[in-house]
C-alpha cells in the first residue's frame, strides 16, 4: 500500500506503543498505560515522547465500556494516539443501522450476534447513549500505513485493499455510502472487509466444526496469514477454547496445509505490520521478524499487551509490555 495519510500525525513522536484489543477492560488499559509511562494530564493520558496506537476492538466482553471509550477517544482527539477499526466497532455500526431499502438491520439481530455484542448494549443501554460512539466508530480508518510500519486489526491483505479502496475516504475510513454495500454478504466488498478486519478463513473438513468462546458453532477457521509454510491445517488454524475443541483440532491435524495458499497470503512487505484479533495465549512473542500480534486475550483472562516500536525494521520479542492478566 502507498497510502501515507497519517504520516503527518507521527512527526513529533519518537516511538509508538501498539496496544491490543481492550474489549471493555478499562482497569487493564489504565495499568498498561501506566506501565508504558503515560500519565494523565488535563484528563488525557499522554507520553512526553511517544504515541499509542490502538488496533481496534475497544468494546464487547468487558463491562467498563464507557471508561475505555472516553479514555481512548480523548487520546486520539488530542493527538496522543491513533486507532484502527476493529471488527467489533464495525459490527456495532451494522447492528444499529437499518438498510435504506429493506429496512432490515445491516447486521442481523440474531441471538448469537447479540451475545457477542451484549456487553456494549448493557453498558450503554439506550440508542442515545450509543449514538455518539457509533458515529465515532464510522470515522475510524480500516488501516494505518505510516511508512515505516503498518497497523491493521486482523490481516494485511493486498487483494482486499484493491477491492475496498473505492469505498474509502482519503483517511482510510469507510465512505458514508459504503456501509450498506460492505454488509452485503457474498459481495467482493463484504469479503474484502471480512478479510481485513476478521482474517482470512478456510473451511473446516466436512463434518468438523468448533465452538467459539461465546458458544457459537463455526465451520470456517481463521488461518495464520503471516506464515509461508506449515505441515497441517492444525498448525495454522486459530481455534479458541482448545479444551472444548480437541476433536476439531485432532481432525485438522490430519489435513495437509495448502502451502501454495500460504505463500500467496504471506505478508510481503519490507516494513513491520502490527495487528490484534487472534486471542493468542502464552508469553507474547513476535510471529515473524516483520509481524507481531498484540492480542493476548485481554477480553477474557489474558493480559493487555503493547509492542513498543522505536524505529526498528526487524521486530524483537523483548519489546512487548503486558499488564492486567486475570
């Protein structure tokens, strides 16, 4: 990508702290910002030489939604942080928006979709409460290309950028007239946004499924787009709650990975790319010398994670900072 629409915003920063999916966990956010050296001045968290970047998914799961939103928006508005849209912000807009022709909500009001969104609805119970935040979500860029590094919520996927480009404003946010289009299942724009904000998925073997952390049964699995080679589908599949999904994991272990697909998907950029979304576990570590995920399940019992980037073109696992596990 050659878009550098946000470069001017980083002129005064000596480094950036890329922060993972907060998911309504304000206590973890405050602890991480403190650990990173941010202090509250004039009601806004800031650092004397650095800026924060949030990878999206500020909402859902945790029940400190308003505190998270107020904190992050104040940082963004004051120039102390940047942000990209997460799939939960995307879905929140779709949940609240009716199609101009059909009158149906862009995101179906099914029991499953509501379960994934319930914390936001509980914490901001009226549309009046939610409306200003939904309007803000609409302004969030789908990705940041800052020249020396890149940030996206789930997957840096060049073919999807080519498809979605006509639907974006110069700052990489979605055009006002694009929302109905990108929620039309099966269309190229829908698939592009799915890839960028939810990750590229592969179909499970026939008869095999798994359940996510909300209990939803799924027949497609997110894959590790940053890898070039793997032996089996289990090596590149992201299946949550392994204890409940061992049969699915065992089944994937019998399926040979499509390495031609991985080579086509693998990140080709020369500069690092940061992302969240994948609910990783364990000790934070880079995935490749050019890719790092900063989502280590803060929305459940994991820590909130940041990567402290200070200009390096090759990433190192020693630059992760964590706070608030449990």
